[in-house]
C-alpha cells in the first residue's frame, strides 16, 4: 500500500470511529420542537385547515409518565390533549407515533443503565385498545407489562394484534380519571 493510500485508509477509519449513533436519550433532545405549523394541504381532507402541533419527544415522554399505574391512554387522547395544551387544531399523527417509539426506546436504554423508574411506555395503546408491535419487545413485552399491572389481554384475531381489557383497578381508575392528564 502506498503512503497516500495508507494515509487515506487511516483517515477513513478515524472518521468512521468518530461517527457514532445517537443514543435514544439523545434523540429525545430537539430544541426546535414543539412547534405549530399550518395543517399540510394533503392532510386538510382529514383535519380541515388550521394549526398542527409537532410535539417534542420530551413532551410525549412527559405525557406517558403522567399515565397512572393500572391505567392506559390512547394515542388519539394524547394527541388531543397536547393539541389543546398548545391551542392547536390537531397534533401530527406521524411524529406522535415516532416520538412514542423514541421515548419507549429511551426508557429501555435507561433501564439497561440501571435507572429504576423508567417511562411507562407500555401504557400507551392504539385507539381500539390494541397493543403496539413497534414498541421494544413487541406486543409480547407490552402485554407482559400490562398484565403485571392487572390488565387482561385479549388475543389478536388473524393479523390484528392483541388488545387490552382493563382490569378491575384499571376500570375504576378510568372511571375516576379526569378527561385530561396533566401535561
């Protein structure tokens, strides 16, 4: 190998070593969010015109941390609560889903580092009560954590994922819960 080729190889190896992936916790930090934007024209058919909230990952995590043990919240409820907090007409469904996943992965990362109390991401369910296969460990892990909190899980039918059936404690909490979580 010539001196120039060796030098280039050394520099390339150094560049690769210097570039590392961001941790999930680092991905939670986004100083440009939350922000309000006009509802995009392609989404006006669903939501009408007005303001759309692009939440921050930290705000989504804060919302999930406010869900009491033994209870759950739906993604739509979270989006509505966040939109209301920011005086927006709607919260972006795409970024909300992405930020739920980032917060969940950050929680698992925190657990691996020895953090005792992590964000209870497993308490976020889809609007029909179905579990989210994109969360860490898939629906199996989410189901196990929910069962531990007293919920019953109904098996999925066909390609549909399993769904939550609130336990007795969860039903009591849902009945007495304010319509909005503190966010």
